[in-house]
């Protein structure tokens, strides 16, 4: 089931259009993204690195900078402790490169997903002490590691935490904490990813003034699926421009083996083609493979590392498809499908794909979903939520039933004893306030716009609003009574719909869809349809044709 909503926010669209030389349609889309005021609109359309905020405004940054400047000057051994996902890998690399520029003695350790779990572990802390490490700097983790930080302090080490996750229990034991979500934060933008926070530390220390590392911050920002609004949008827009001219052998090799043109790579290719290769390394092997790729010094090293990541990602895809099929079968059979919050136990899956499976089930059924599997230390898994269910808050209410958890409103990771599985499921569902309508897919449309209003000029203009993603979705429009002539289903798998819409003035517009194509063919063959769509260009063999991509229909 789905419900369509037309976003109905008000502003002087004609006035905004005249002031900025844009179409009133574009002005309406910008207002729908809660960009209000001439200064904010100018930044949205034209903002560059000059719009980035001073890193010293982050709470705790002054302490972190003072500590690390002293440690670097004294030649103390610094160990970076990251995480095993794309954000953790990029964060670690950014810190390492920045510290190297500053002349620091620094290395990296990333936890093993199976033996260590999320974040720094007791094993890693004791290893650091044995290796003579003086200072630990975390990235993309640490905000929930009070026990591990206390151990590090007891062993004589200094600990600086950089993180971006929600703060459940503030790590008072740390020497400095930089996390934009901590209490009392006054920084203008709190949605930075872990790599964004790590990069801010490097900037505050005086490194990367030419912003070569911004490409890796952008990569992580896209891959970690944080909001592409405000400062993050500037980071991604400017970072992608730098990625187009990257000299990093690893990035060049990975884009080549993945069939992505590095000169034009966008948010989609990072999020769905290149990024998953880094995540696969931490899921199925070791995230150090991702770091090996980024650190490769020549084409041969880079090519070898890229092939490993690509192969791991292929394995991850196969494992995911099998897991999604098993989870969907449980939902369809009613074993999990009667609940408001799906808690799905798949004992045989690899724990690394639990989150991906949860996300796919969430997308299919529009229910908050947690997928758990059996490990040597009990059950472990990940959850993905819907916009009307704050998973982090709801899991917090069931904290006594879990051995460990953390995350965001939209996603979380957790562990629990197997005997607590059923009590945990009941705890999430018995007091869940979600109603029947909360499970309908909500399709938000920017405005009703007849297909006859679609032009190349408007389509080009809407592209200026990129990058699209969380908090800045691709503009979506609705059109009524659309008559599609010459409808047909194409492709070896019959997964592409094509047709043509004709207008009274003699113009025409190609339409295409990749969603429920057989049903769309039947409806379009029978008469007019109501559609949601976005305008785009079909670019092939040097030719460029305007088209409307249909996403939903009635």
C-alpha cells in the first residue's frame, strides 16, 4: 500500500525565481527542502567551501587540538582506532593522512567484525599498550566505549574520541570528546558523518588546507547515508568535484574495475557501486583491505586491492539475496509478519549482511526491521527503521535485554542473549504506537506538474540541486490523466517499460519505468494513468534525449 502526498509549503515562488534567475518550479522544490531565506537559497544554489563552518566551533575541539599538538610535538605514538564500515575506513584514512602531514607518528587499527565487534575492544586496547602507544584517537566510534576508554586510561594512555553517533552514555573517562550530538553542542550543523568529524579535527590541527582529503569525506558522507543538507551538501558537492580529478591509485583502480567513469562519478555511483566494495571488506574479511586500496602507491598494488574488494562485494551480493529471500519467506508465512516491528531470526546468515537484509525487508514491507543471527557470543544483528519510528529511542527502552547496542533513529546494531529473543520481540511490539497507516509507503511529491511542462532547460536546472540523497531527495512530480501511446515492455528480464506521451502542441516526451512494469503496461494500454515521475536525460552513444522516469502510478 502507498499514499501520495503533495508537499504544500508556501513562499513567494515567483519572487524567488526572479531574484535567482530560476524557474518557479525549482524555487518550489528548494522551499520543499526547508531552504528558507535568500542567503540560504544562495548557498544551496552556489555555495562552496567558503560555506564550511569553523571546526573550532565543535564542542571539545579545543581540548582535542591542544592534546594532539603536544603529543605530535613530543613524537608520541598515536594509534587511530576506526570502524569496519565505509565511514570508519574513510575516517581512519583521513586521520592518518592528516597526521602524516603534521609529522605525527601514527598508525591504524580497525576492529575485526567477528572477534571484536563494533568499536574498540579490550583486545585492541591491550594490544595498543603492548605496542607502546601513548594516545588513542577514535573515529566513527568511541562515544559508547566508556568501559574500554577506562581500561586505556588505567594502562596509562590518553584517549581522544571523535564520533558522530547518538550519545547514550557520555564517556567521561576520555581526555577529549568531539561529537556534534553531545549535550551542549552549539556547532551550526550536527549531521556530519564520522569522516566529517575526523576531517574537522585535521583542519583544526592545521593540515589539509588545500582540501585534498575532502573527496574521501564526501565518499563517506554518501556511503554512511547521512543527511545531504547544509554543510554535508557542500562537502559532497565539493568533494565529488575533487574526486573527478583524484590522483589516488586505489580510487582510480576501483572505479575502473567497477565500470564507473571517475570523471563524472556522482552520489549514486558512490552509494551503490563503489561504496559497497569498501563495506564488503569489513563485512566479509577485514576493513584493512579497504585501507590497503586507499594507501596503494602504484597501479599494480591498487589493481590487486581493487580486485579483492570487487570479489568480496560479489560474494556479499549473493549472500544478501539468499538472506532476503529467507527473511521475506518468514514475513509472508506470518512467523514475523504479524508484528509492527519485525524481529527476524536467521541463525545461518553471515552477521555482516544482517543490516543489508534488514534494509531490504524494510523497503519491501515498510516496517521497522531487525535481523539477528547466531554467533559464538549470542545473537547479533542490525536494524533499519522507517521515518516514523525512532529505532535508537525504542531500543533504549529495551536496553536491559541487550548486551550491547548503538546507532541512529534510522539504523542500529545490537547484541543479545538467545534466551532474550522472544522477550526482546515482545518488548518492541507490545508498546509500539505505530498504527496501520504508518506502514503505508509514503510517496512525497513536490508538486503536480503536467508532463507538457517538462523541458530540457528545467531538467538541467533541477540538476543544480544535486547531490540528491537523505534530506535532499530527487525532485518528484505528479501528473494526472497521462495518455501513453505505444507502451511496451523491454529487456531480457522484461523489466523496462517504455512509451511516449504526446501533447496538444505537437510535442512529445518519452516515458520510461523500471517499477512494476507489467502492471504499468496493462494500465497504460487500457487508458490514462496517474503517475509520479522525475525528468531526466537518456544519454547514450553521444545522443541525449529528454524523458520522464515513472516511479509510481495509479
